[in-house]
C-alpha cells in the first residue's frame, strides 16, 4: 500500500524528463493500485487486527512495523480512494503545466507519507510519516514557486508546522522516559502506571502537534495561505491527508487523553474555538478557495470536538472526517472546475450565474454544500449532528457553541453557492466559462454520490462505532440517532436561518463587484481574525528585538571588549615606539638622565 505510491514518486523524480509523456498516468495507476491493496486489506481484516513487522529502526527502542486495524484501514480507504480521484482529476487540471510529471510525483509522495503515518504501530513510524507529510505539503503548496506568494505560503506552512512538530517530538520523548516503549499497544497497557500530571503533559504536547497539522487554534495561520498551491493540492490537503492527521493522532492516542481529563477538556475547547473561528472567517472571504479553507478549519474543529469526547465521540469524529473527505474534496475540485472555466479567477464577486453554463460542476458542488450544512439525510446531517448531540450530553456550553457554528456554516456556505452559481452574471469580458472535461467532472460525480449516502450508512445502526470499537473502545451505551432532539432541531433551524439570510444578501440582492469596507467584524473576519498580526506581535516582533539586543551586545559588548583591548595595546605600543629614534646622542642623554635620577634617589634614601 505504501510502496506503490512511493515507487511512483521515485520513478517520476529520478526518471526526469524521460517520464514526462506518461508520468501522470503512472502516478494515477500507483495511487489506484494502493487503493486496491487497501480494499483487499479491509476485506482480510474481518473485524480483527494484525501487524506486519518490517525492520529495526532504533535497536532496542523502536522498529518499523505496520498495524492494520479498523481505525488505520478506515483512513487508508479514504486516503487512497479520495486521493486517487484527485489524481485522476489532476490529469485534466494540470494538462497544460510543463511540470505536470513532478506534480504527480509529489502527489504520490504525499499519499505514501500519509499512509505510513496512519499504518505505523508506534509513534516513531508515525513521526516519520508526519514529517513526510510536512515535506510533501511544502513541495505542493509552493509548486508554483515562481509566484512569491506561493513560495511564502509554503515556507509559512513548513515553519508553523515545525512548532507543532516540536510539541509532538517532546511528547514522544516523554512517553519513552515514562513507559519505556513507543508502541501503541505497550503504552495503552501501561497508562495506569503514569501520574496524572505526566499524562496531562503528554496529552497537551500531542495536542500541540495536532493543532499544527490540522490548523487548529493557535497554529491555524498557514491554512488559508496554503491555497496558493494548485487546487488539487488544496483538495488533497483538506480532504484526505494533512489536516486529518491531527484528528487521527488524538483518536489513536485516546488511551492518553482518557487518562488525562484536563487534556481531554482542552481538546474540546480548542475544537469549539476553532470551529467558530473558521466559520467566522468563511463568512467574509470572497476568494472561493479561501472560503473553503475557512470551512475546513471549522469542520476539523468539529472533529476535534468529537475526538475530545472520548469513546462516545470517536466514531462521530472519524465518521465526519470520512464524509468530510468526500464533500470537501467534491467542493474543492468543483472550485477548481469553476476556476478552469473562468481563467483561474478566484474572486466570487466576479462569478454569478454559472449554473447555466457549468451544470455538472454546479449540481455536484451544491450536493457537497447541502452535505456540509447538514441538510437532512445527507452525509453531514448524520455525522456533524452526531458530534453536536454527543457534545450536548457531555457539556451544554460546548454543545450550544457547536450549534451556533452550524448556523454560521449555513450562512457562509449558502453565500458561496449564491455568489458563484446564481444571481446576475458578473463576468469579465475576457471570461468564457464552460464545463470542464469528463476527466474532471467524473470524479466530482463519484464524490457527490458519497456526499449523499455515506453518512447515513456509517452512522445508522452504529455501524462505524461497532466497526471501530476494537481499535478505539466502545462507549458504555450506544447512542441512538434522534432526528427530533432539541440539539438536532435547533441546528436545523439555525442552518435554515443562515441560508435565508445569505439568500437575501447574496442571492436576491445584487452583489457589488467590489467588496464594501464593512463593519469592524467584517474586517476582523477578512483579516483571518488578525491571526497573522497576533503571531507578528507575540512571536516575530519579540524575536526581532531579541535579535537586535543580541547583535548590540555582540557588537558593543563582546566585540567592544576585544577590539578595545586590541586598540589599547596597539595605541600604547605606537606611542612607545616613538622613543626609539636610532640616534646615539639621544640614548646617551637618556642614560645620563636616568643615572642622575638614580643617584639622587640613592642620596635621598641615605639621608633618611
């Protein structure tokens, strides 16, 4: 499963231009082959689990071995299945790019690294895959490196993720010193031997790593800038790979968080804060990809909330992750299809009325939209509402905040649909929108089918919860989905209110082609809640001042002492050198003067 896309990446990168003509097909075949292996592994699993030991990595400490269980295989099917559809779509989207072969090599590398991350049976293998995902994201976000904004976005994603990775690495060190092992099975059996404080510290360090990868507060600032990469990259990062890694880490490490209630509470707080922040950002973005990025940030927040609720929330978190993989990939690729037909224009204020000329893209996008807002009987209705209802039973404050986030989702996603596909046409004279080729629309159709049916299949009869139980545990009481619960009805009502408000503001009313300045709240949202300004104030500016102080101390202190001593010696030697004239009479006079001084001193001492 891992070797096929890794081999594809190696062939395409090492083969060079000789693979240009067929490299993209090889990339697709390797991803599809990995998906076939994942399906076979799923069929072989039959509700159990098995491991495959490959080799020693650090003798006596860690080996590289793979764990195939319900949790890892769920991710493998998502990564390879949705990833393969994104590969296929990319054939059409990147058809005119001269570096298409290299793009597919990076896609293969991304898939291989993510598979290693979720299949590893210990934290060492997980960390290697974790860093591989970080490398692949850097290469893909900055793929169009000739654009300064893309190069800057890649560096930003890489650096922000290193902050989270530092937390994960320290957490791994702490687990080794505490438990003497880094294997999931060994640690889960020894959790009771650790103190509450140690488990809390490990949990918070793991959460820091998860926040970096999954763009959760306070390490979310890289995600929206990452839209500078090609649109298939956005779909892969947001739907099947990178941002889901943090959720996987928290759920896989559930034995740590269940033993540390404080850390578990912090996970839920971070999730709720992020789902609201992402939704607020999404309400004010005119760039269609950045609007979807804010949506991803918010939906991952829902998953984090579910992951922090323990065994009762794990299945809903993973279920929402899987369904989100389908409808978010559907919408990102749909946005790419719109851009393909609109000369790469991303400003929704220059769209409008595209439904009539891009019917397949519009219909599939709208299906994804209905799924993400939780329209009854579509995928998001079952998974996201399951998280909200579980949160409501756990803590009503968290539950009602999650309901508020659903209302905001109804507004900003409806806004996106109305501005893009309905209303007055606001195209530039140079734009000639048209439907994308079949190689791009067929993946959209397949993803939209999953967006409709997958949620109900996973959640009803607790099918996913029972399947995951051997890997993540089973709650004491299996939940029953209530369509008429207070939380469910309140969520539907707020979603409807949000959609209606969006219709009056962006569907019925004329949308100005230039965004008005708006209120302070609007500006606050457009500037990503001043996340970059906060990072600049708390991290960059203090770092600059510390650097200036260090430079001043180095120049005026250390260098000043050394240079001052050298100048003193050099100056005094220069003055003393003037006494050496080379004339014998001068030296004789000096000797006479010295002798007179010495004789006078001796006479003075004798008289005393």
